[in-house]
C-alpha cells in the first residue's frame, strides 16, 4: 500500500504538457521556460481584460493528461480509483481506514493537512476566464488556512487558455439566470453586514481591518453556522482570502454567489448567508471596491553560513529528504514502479530519475532531456549547488521573484526554513559524508 502515499505532498498538482519542449521539465534541473510563480496583483486593466477563448477539446485532453483528477473533483472526467486519488486516500487514512497497518499512525501525521482540496465544479461559471488563465500560469496562495498551494507547472499560455475554456464549458451556462447587479451597492453597509455575519470566522481579507469573527481563523476554527465538526474543518481550510475576489469574480456572479452559493456550485461548503438582494449588492460593493493596503512582499531570507560541525547524511535525511523530498522523488521498487513525478515522471514532468530514498540513490543525480545523468550537486553559475539552489528558488517564488534557471522545491508547499537549507548546504560543502 505504500504507493498510495507516495504522492502525499502532491496536492493540487496538475497536468502533463503535450509539447515536449515545455513539458519535459525536471523537478530540480534548470529550465529555459518563462518563470511562472507568485506575482504582484494584476492591474485593473489586466483584471477586466478577457483572455481570448482557447480550445475546450484540447483543454479536456490536457486536464486528463495532467492528471488533475488525482486531486480535484469536478474535472468532467471519470473519477480516479482510490489507489490513484491522492485526496480520497488521505481522507481514508484520517478516517481510520488503514488503522490495521503498522505505519497507520505515521501516515496520519503526514497527511493530516493534505486531505482537503477545492473542487473544480462550476469553476468556469464562477470565475472570470482571464483570471483562470492567469492563475494557472502564475499561481499564488489563495487560502490562508491551507498549507499547500497550486505549484508552478510548465504550462504555456495557450494551454492555460485551453484548460480555462474547457472548465468554463462544464455544466449548463446559468449566467443568464443570475440576477442583474443593478446599482453599485454601499460598501460601508456591506462591511457592516460582513461583521454582523462574522465572516471572519472562516475568511481573511488581507489589506483591510480584520473582519469580525466568532473565533480566530485557523484550520480547526469553527464557523458561525451550526454544522458538524467534520464539516467545519474543511470549510475553514478552503475559505479563500477575500482580497482576491475582485480578481476572480465579476459583480453579477458575485451577487448570485452571495445570495445562494449552492445554486452555483452544488458541492460548496459555503452556507447560504440569507442575505437580501440589497445586502448582497452592498457586500459585493465592499469586496470589489474596498481600499486595500498594499501587502508586504515576503522577504527572501539571507542564507545562513555553513555549520562548523560535521553533518552526516542520516541527519540530512531525517530532517529534510525523508520528510519532504522523497514524496516526489521516491523508490519505484517500493511503489509498484511509480517513483513520483521527480523520479519516474508524471503530473506534467518527464522522468528525471531523482531518488532520495537512500544515500546511494541521492548520489545518482538526474536525467537531462537526452537521458544523460548529471550531479544534483554541480554548481550553478553563482557557485550554489543545484540542489541547494532549488531550495532557495522556492523562497524567491513565494516572494514573487522566480528564478528562471531552476524550479523551486518543494513544489506547491512552503519553502524550507533557512536552518534546514543550511543543513543541506553544509552536508554538500563537506563532501556529502555518510
């Protein structure tokens, strides 16, 4: 059953790219493609400008090839079996479905925060197509209580348009039935409604005074609505930061959503707020027009000097490689031939042969596009070992300063703290002792 958990940290990974020149990316090696990562908020012109439509048929093929359904529901494709569905497997782990197995307790620790993911149901009905394209190309953290985020994938703009167009084609187009967003609403009244409803119990809105909440925001925080404990936790985890509403939704769709979320997305965990049409207009006015304080960009921490003590492989493996890296760079012999996207390929990445399950495997390096092996410890142009450069590149991605020469690691997860990178860097500088 170990293959069921090999992808425990691959939540929200997407698609296999059809064009070899763009899909054959290494998980760590350098890439000549455009850098896509967290970016500054789009300008108003970018937010309102529509992307031209793509090809929905090609989009469907890309969604299938990129294996989006291994994490997301609502793809319009047949469901994956449990053995290939990351989130369903994690949910079963947390529910005690594998408690008879010796490592069940350890599995629960590893997947506790990886058992909830947003579905794609009605994504095209709710969100602006242009925003979908931009988010696929430049993903950023939308949900404050969700540990993982959409990773940076090797997508071309054309492919992103195709996927967004396909998602927009799913289900009946009910936008004509949505209420007209007549009038502009009153943002001050809208803010008062949000505070009275205690929207801050689930949501954050960065850039404004904190929203009123019954309890602090967090993965375990209850909502203000009477639902079971099992329902509350995923609802809070998936609650987006409301500052992004103006980028994602147009007024008429937002008003319809506020009046009856389930009418637009049947599997939503957002309860019906019970707003009047006027209140919905007021809340929409606040969400779309409230002045936002500029959010400080995450700072890239300075590298720490190498340690002056010996760092053996066992310490590096226990602190870093076994905790995070081997989920994507595993041993196919222990997982029915599947070593993860960073080893045997998948989720849009070519086979790279990077294996972190033992000292010997870690020395094996990676495969380039021609199938030739290179060391993971060879210096980059600035002298930083490639493996260490990939760990720092993740910090730059989160700060909106992606490195075009290397993909940040770990994919879709928070950067490793400087102390852990220091440990890896010291081990490499010391000649990688056992």
